C-alpha cells in the first residue's frame, strides 16, 4: 500500500499540486479560481483523445442498437453464438465495448488527485511537496474574481454545476431514450436513462453544497468542456451513419 500511495503522489498528486501553484504564481492577481480553470482546461485537452473516443463509441453503439437487439433475439438461447455475433459486429464497426471503461480508468486517479489538491490547499500549503522551481506562496487567496470564496461552500456554484450536468446528460440522451419497438430491455434502458438525468444533478447539488466551492468550480469547467466536445462530435453523427449501414 505504501508503494501505491507513493506512486500515486509522485505521478498524479505532486504534478497537479505544483501545476496549480505555478499557475497561481504567474497569473496576474494571483486568482486561485482562474488557476483552477486553466489547470482544468489543460488536463481536459490532454485527455481529449481518450474522452473523444469514448463519446464516439457511445454514438456508434446507439446506432448499432437495432442490430444488437436482433442478435440477442436470434441467439436468445445460444450464449456462445450470441457472443460471437456481438464480437463480430463490434469488430466490423471497429469499436471496443470496453473502451469507455478504459477511458474512465485513466481519468479516475486524476480526478481523485485534483480533489485532494483542492481540499489540501484549503487546509494548509504543503511546501514539502513542491518542486524546486515552484515558489511556495506565503498565503493563498481564495477569492475568485473578488466574488466567491472558494474555500467555503457556495450554493450558486453548486446549482450551476448541477444544472450543467443535467444539460450535458440531456445532450447524449435523445437517441437512446426514445421509445423503440423493442421489448422490456428497451423500457428498462429508458427508465434508467431518465433516472440518471434527474438523480445525477440532484446528488451533485447535495455533494457540492457540502464541499468547498473550488470543487463545483472545477466540475463546472469539466462539464462545459464535455458539452463542447459532445457538440463537436455530434456534428458528425457516427451513430446515424452506422445505423443506416
């Protein structure tokens, strides 16, 4: 466990902490909120290829849904043939059904490390974790644009983050949430999508309201960039093209 903790700190926590403090030192006005935004944008740009691949795969999977349901019906009682049919379909369309999980696995340690960075700098500035070229500030000012104290809870930022999450989820729902002439699986999928649409933002408000405003600010930027990425990818409707093929 000590080795895992050490690797996590060296690979994720320390680079992100030093990146944030470096930005805080160089950005005019020493605004920690702007530093969080710039760092978040840089991270999301670095992860852009992975998240883009995940979104594209989701759109293609939506387009393949009628073919997947047909294979499931045809080989209802033959698990081996069903598995071969599905794998052949995925291979033909050059998608990896586990690609979304791999992308998520890459992002999880980064999100956890950022979470720790934000919470730790609010409590104390751990100068022992700084690189030699990063100057440790005597004190960090947590006012964002002179409006929000990011070290305290903020209802407005919590609501904004949750509202954007609702909109982002809504963007990817329409084609998957529409009723199709399927069976119970279609209805179940539609119900689950509806629950995710509303329960996700509600849970986010509850969580963010009990955390320093730096966390919902970070999540707001992440969600805005995800909305932009989804919009750019949806302009090229992969799912519809596959569905017509």
